[in-house]
């Protein structure tokens, strides 16, 4: 790939725009002759708008510098475009958790991540849809979503992904289960949910491994349902079973499907790629090969080999 012949754009979350390390990375590739345009978000919704505009302008590669929420916004902007107008998506991990980038194997070092996004072969990946919202990595409902939503931003900045674990330890015993009905091809049932995770990525909540069989290009989503425990021994058993995924246990169920419906008596606390929502009805479906992703050749979340 000759980056000099493509229309390339870097979309930066405004909170990261003054990063000296990012500036050095951009200058380094420009000194090699790469023509890289830069845009910066100002407020919520800008990443989606600017991603959509990038496709309309004929941008070939859109590289997003930010966290999971910024990437999620950009994905939603891309999904407003016709398939052939969507730029390939690259990621520079500059958020708190960076769950998607970490799962993809994208380097933490920004210059290396930028060079990867410029040279990697685009790989078609699936996108999940809930109503008019799209996501690449993970939807979590119940306890995990409550922790993500309630963890203060200052604590996230101080402790990174460890902030989620700290808040989880403080809140786990006060959490009330979320009753819900799950329906999917070949199965259905009622669950008192401690945690529900649906996605294509492998981890959420600052590095918690939830979907060991996840692939972004296999036409399937992963579902993890964890039943509430009311005793210390039950909590220990639940944690033991989570370490044994994808095996099922007394508290933990794990399966793959291409769609699922979740119905609750009251709105569930949930997150889409880290962004908080409350919904009492979810129809999650898969849009196959919806966007092109710029990831390492040996990316653990991609089943098909990179093009030669």
C-alpha cells in the first residue's frame, strides 16, 4: 500500500489533541511523505458526523485516535454511508480501557499504531446493531454496565482499567439482579442476570476477558449470561466458572448466535462499547462484512487470513 496515493484522515478526540506523543507520531509519518489530514472533535456526536463526512469526501482510510467511545461514534457515522463509501477504519488507542484496540492486538505505542493503520490490508468485519445504534466490540448489561457508568472519570484517569475492578469490588454485594427474557434461534429462557455480555470483541470493562471464542469476521456474535448469586460461595463459584470460559457452569452460560432478543420488565443498565444507555427491549442482530478494519496480520479477533 502506498499511503501517498490515498486520501487519509486522522480523527482525534479533542481530549487527546494536545498529546505531544501523538503530535510526534503524526510528524514522523508526514516526514516520510505521507499526506495525512487531521480533524479534532469538539463535543459529543462530532466523531460520528466527521466519520460520515470523511466517507462522503472520498477518504480511503479514517484513523481514529481516542478510546472505545470515540471509535464507537465513528463506527456509527460510517454505518450511515453506503457500504462502498465507508473508509477503512484504523485505531490509535488513547482512551482509558481501549478494550477493542487491545483485543485487536494494536500496539499501545502511538507511532507504531499509526504506521500499522497506514500499511495494514483492510479486512472486512461484522458490525452489531441494536435499533439505530451500531457497535464493534461489546454490549454489556447488568452489573458490568453499572460499573462502567458509575466509575468516575477522574478515577479512570488515575487508575486506568483498574478503576473498573475497584468500583466492582465496592458495588458487587449491593447489586440487584436484572430479570430478563432471552430469545435466540434454537433457544429461549428467563434469567436473573448478574451480567449479560453480547458482542464480537473479546473483552470489556478495562480488560475483563468475556468472549474467548470471539471473531469479528465469522458471522456470529458471542453471548455470555451470568446468573446472580446471593452467597459468598456462589460468588466464588461464579468467578471460577468465568475463568473456565467458554465452558458452561451453574452460574455461567456462553454461546454463539447471529441474533438475540432481550426483554426486561424495567430498563436495563447497559453500555455499547463503553457508552451508557438504559433499554428494556433489545433486538441485537449482525450485519456481516459491514466495514473494513485496519488491524495486524495476526490479529486474534480475525478468523480469515490477511490478503496476500
